[in-house]
C-alpha cells in the first residue's frame, strides 16, 4: 500500500497552507482531489496518510459550503435586525437555516 500513502501524502502536501484560505484557493484543490476523496472505504481500513487527507478534504468542503451561504446569511442577519415581522422572517429564511444546520450535521471523521 505504499502507492496509496504517496498519493494521499502528495495531495495533502499540494494544499497551499501558506495562503489565506478562501474559496479561490480551496475550490481548485477540492476539484482536483474529488475523485480520490470519493474512493474512500470504511475508516478502520485507513492508514494515517489517508485519514489526514480525508480530514483535510472534509473540513475544507465544509468551509466552502459556509462560504457559499455567507452572503445569504448576512442578508438574513440584516433582515433580523430590521423591522421585519418575525413570522415573515422565519418563513423567508427557514430554508437557509436548514441548510446551515445540515452542514454541521454531515458526518465527519476527524483524525487524532
């Protein structure tokens, strides 16, 4: 399994850790390694390099999901602080709230 260790170690080492994380930096890396991420089997079969890769990819994917909802969340927050009727507010932003909650509920396995 030396080959697998090299693949995952290389993927992790190619992530630009010396830059400020944002969607422009993260998305290309996620796209490059999406197929590798989707090849994962059950966690007990993973070695340390695979776990590190999976953990990094999962956390970055979650971060990108938050980035994509950031503007809508800011609009919702601004509306909440305005004079909007609270029933209207809840109805208007129920789906956004559910999306934000579901991001946190996605199963993630984190390394030690």
